[in-house]
C-alpha cells in the first residue's frame, strides 16, 4: 500500500514529528513534515539533524498562532492552493494547534499524537492576559476538541494512561476506545545519537569542543537538562509541570561536600520559568563553582554533551517513563537517575535506571555512579538495548496502523483496524 501514498505530519513540538517522519521515510513512506508558525526555534528540524536532508520534505505553515486563530482562518480561506494540497494527503498525523485548523476545514485527522498541553489544555480553555485573544481562543478550543474527538486514533506512550491530567482529558473527550499506547514512541531518531556513532558528527556541532573543555578536568559530570520548572508551578498549584530541579541541586550539593577531589560538575541549561530561582539556590548552597549554566541548546548539541556525562537526571515528581530528557539519556547510554511511579508501572518491565525521588535518594544515585562507574555504564548499555527493542516495536506498530488505515480508506470502512488498544483505568 505504500506506493504513491502520501503522509503528512502537522506540528513539531519537541521535534517529535521530525523524528517520526524520518522513521517513516526509512520504511519507504512518502512523508512530509509541516511546521506550524508558533514552533519554538529549538524545535526546528535543523536543531535535530547533522544534515540538511529535511529541506526536501519540510514545509512552513502560515498558521498555528492560536491567539489569533480567527484571523489566520480568514487568511487560510483565501489560500485555496494550500488547502487543496493539504486535502491531498492519504494519511494525516497531527498534534499541537494544527488539530484545530485542520478540523475547521474538515480535513480528517487519522492519528492524533499529543505532546501534552494540546490534549490537557487546548481543547478546554486557554488562558491569556490579553482580552483581545478571548474570541480567538474560545473558537480555537472548540475546534481543537472537535478535531481530537473526530480523529481515528490517539497514539502515545503508556504514560498517557498513567498521568492523572491526561487520563482526565481522555475521559472528558471520550477517547478511551481510540487510545493505542506503546512503551516508548519515536520521539527521538536514534540512528545518529548512539554512543558509538555520535563522535563522527562532533565536527557538525557548535558545542563539541566546549563540552570537552568544560568536562575534561572533572571525574564526575551530572547532566541536568530538564526544564527548570519547580518553584512557580508549586505556587500556582500546577504540580504536573514540576521537574523538582531544587531536589537535584540539593542532592548535588550534598554529594559535592564529600567528593570535591573528583572536581564534580553539574551541567544545566537556562531553560524554563524558574531559572532565576535555581540560580539563587545554587548561590545559597555555595556550589556555584561546580555548576555550569548553558544556554538553550539544540538537541544535536545536547546529545554531544551527554557523551561526556557520568550520569543524567530525569524528573522527580510525575513518575512517568518517557519524555525527551529521559529518552535522550537512554539513547546516549548514560546512567539515568529518575523517578517512575511504582504504583502505576512494573519497574521490571521498563529500562534499567536508578530509581530516586527524594533528595537523599538522588544524592545516593549520584554517589553510586561515582563509586562504581563500570556497573552503571553497563546498566545504561542495557537501557539502550531496551530502547532499541521498544522503538522497533513502536515503529512497526505505527506502520501497521498506517497500512490498516489505508486499507480501511480504500474499502470505505474500518474493517481491518484491530490494533491492541489500552483502556484507561476504571
């Protein structure tokens, strides 16, 4: 069914769909990537690739700024050539605000692949301090909800069924029968980023020499690249976004006291709403000489930095398996200190990692990696094998869903779509 069939992927938050597009193209599909006009700069394909091949199948859309939804819709009504082109795809994947725009013009979505707020926030109510946005956002939410509910399948990781905010949105939108979940998802294109491969691309990174210089004198490097989001979200009561960066900083400070001779270093990034609060905590803990702040960085450079890390950190509140930070550490074969909720997941069925949640546990994780690097490097190598296996299963599963959908379209009925589906908990 692949021959002469065209696939479109709309939206690219976290470079999720750029990764999926490459996997699909590797399998022989004619897949195009469409970027919304609200994509963050570091989520451009050029930030996640060492080549420019993506220019042949990546296109920029004149919409995606939901705060001016109605104005952009009026512009689209006059762009008949674009609308005609978008209607010409056989299979459509969508996430982010693109769902509402496609829904408005009755362009059917085959697979909705949420990244977070497009499922939890966008379909219901989007806050804005500007009263001029209200009429745009109310209409946007209406069509976002419509597009999600009319999509044929919702694809994600098992985290979608193990995070309360996602479960609640799925319940409200009555999507449980549509959810198809995998242990991992093609959120990261693994081919170039594995430890034995990535040194070939050091010359293509802006930061390769800098990472070497920053770490060459240190015998222990903690790579903390989660978004700094902890103090403000607690004050506002939105704990779902809490990365617990403060616990990481306090755990690192505790380790530094007994490990100064190893010249430990924590590399972290000026990314998130609580950068200033984290910097203040670094000063208060007296570890400013051991912490290196770096600017927001492309994934292709972050993966180079991970090559020099002794261990990496995930997040320590939500307790989910996946996420960009965790996936990047696993692909780079770096020991991961992270928290997964044991009440919602069987820890024996997921990748090996160092389970930690509280400050003392995180500190102990750091100290274990420092004292026994060979043991934990082997753990990281095993985690990569898990990732490779589950990624293959996910890509194969998505290709099967595409083929089933193409058959159902050609026979004018969903006669062959019978994938394994996961239902929300009662």
